[in-house]
């Protein structure tokens, strides 16, 4: 599943989640402070990684990559700047 985000500078980025769990932690059309978005995203990726590990016996490299990309992007902004979740795609 992909989730589309608009960062505070207007940049739009699509991120990959190996699990639909992301839809349980982020809402379409909602803006989050950068710090909260990073925390919610990290939680999603940790849950997704655990689900992959439980099913296949190994973790999901894509989960780690997604959170690394989000961390890198978030580092350009203040924790209180706002990120908007534009939508989800399968």
C-alpha cells in the first residue's frame, strides 16, 4: 500500500507500507505536526515489520527504508510544521 503525503514546503511524496495498518494510524485529509507524523509512521512501520516477521520469519526491509525516508524528510522541518496525508493507494 502507498500513502501520499504533502510536506510543509508543498513537496508531495509517496511512501510504501507493506501492511494496511497505516490506514489505522493515519487519516486521509488530516494534517499532523511533523513530530506526530513521524511517530505515527514509525509505529505503523514497526507493526508492519512485525506482521511480516510473523508471517515469513524475517523482517521487512521496506518498512525500515520507509521510516528512514520519512526521518530524512522530516529533518528539514520544525517539529510543529504540518504534514498532510493526501491519500492511500493499493
